[in-house]
């Protein structure tokens, strides 16, 4: 009896060290698409979300680490067709979720309400899709017809230079960069949050920086009308906002009036909105060097 109890205790200890992933149907449309499968037994999205949250709390109380992945019914159907799995089987859903965990967007569950986790998960999925699309665009640009250099690689290197210069336009504090690049289907958006210390060293998320540089590189490589905005925050001073507009693959600084107009105009209606208090809209410095051929403009 004691031998059995000791083995049960060991198994419980091992169970706490097994990480798991839950595939989450984030919206009602995706939930409705899964209801066509007989083995998917939920019939109400709100109840489904409540049960998922209860399960996450139970696993956390047992010391289990769980990540949440975005479950896409269309991708699931394609996965089953490619692998020969029966889509109307719980085991197939489990295998698809495991595949998501290895390469798809996931968010760790750390006790936060599901209402907070859901938008974080959707944002992560959008970020990954944006980066994958931007990477594909750069890969398609190919070599420069004049010099033979890889345009995408050169644009990425150039974007990294410009970001570094933008981050060091002022002293210590917080930087928040936003980049937008209009493309065929939709506008690519990327954001980068950076802390600059007294020595000028930058603390940032490397994945976020990679994604930001890739999106900016798309604007450089394709000569699209991209834009970049920088907000600087430092203790004891007013926030400073500056901006640049991409033209011909090069960033051109905006004047203080242009930055003010951009920030104080509703992007949808075109109507004026009140400026933020405690914010200065400033002319941006020139980030470009004196080599007009950089960025493969020829």
C-alpha cells in the first residue's frame, strides 16, 4: 500500500511539470464554425469561455503551466486535410493544438481574467501575421537589377540603422515608436517600446524590434508611403512627439505643424480632435545620411 501511495505521489509531482496548451475559439464566428462537428459538444460561446477559464484556474491551482493558442477553424480543417486526420475527433483537435503550440501565437496563462487574455492573444496573432506577411514581401523583392544586392536584406539593414538613430535623438527615458506601411490588402502596423538608461543603453524586446524593423523595411524596399512616429517620455518633462514620412524609400522629417495635424485629426472622419495635454508636437530631426543611393533608390 505504501509503495502504491509513493508512486501516486511521484506521478502527481510529474504532472505538475507537464506544460499544456489550450486552443481557444476567441470569437462567436469561429465558435459557430466548430459546431458543425458532432464531437464538439458546446452550444453556447459564453458558456464555453466560462468553462475554459475555469479549466485554466484549475490547472494553475495544481501548479501546471498552460499557454493559450488561437484556434482557427479554417486552419484546422486544412490541417486535417493535409494530415489525413478526421476533423470530427477530439484527438485531431488535440494534435492541431499541439502544432499551434510549436509555431503559432500563444500567450501564457498567469492568472489573468480571460477578458484580459483574449485581446492579448488576438494582438499576438496579428503581430505574427504581420511579421510573416512583411517577411514574405521582403523575400519577393529579389536582387537589385543595377548592383545585384538583395533588396530585402539591404532594406532591413537600413531600417535597423534608422530605428537606432531615432531612438537616440534625445536623452534617457521611454521611447514608443509606431510604424505604418500601406499594402495591398491592409496597412501593416508595428510598435516598439524601448527604455533608454542614463548611459544611453537601450532595453527592448528583441522580437518586437525584429518585427518593427521588418515592417519599416517593407516601406523602404517597396517605396510605399510609410510613416513613423516617435513619442519620448522622461520624468519631469513634457512628452515629445515627432514623425517622419516615407517618400521614395527614404524617411523625411515632419515639421511640428505636420506632426500636430497628424495627431489632432481623426483618421476616419478627418475632423479635428483636441491635442493631448502635457504633450509637445516637435519637428523631427533628419535621420538619413548624405548617400542618396542608400536603400536601393536607383
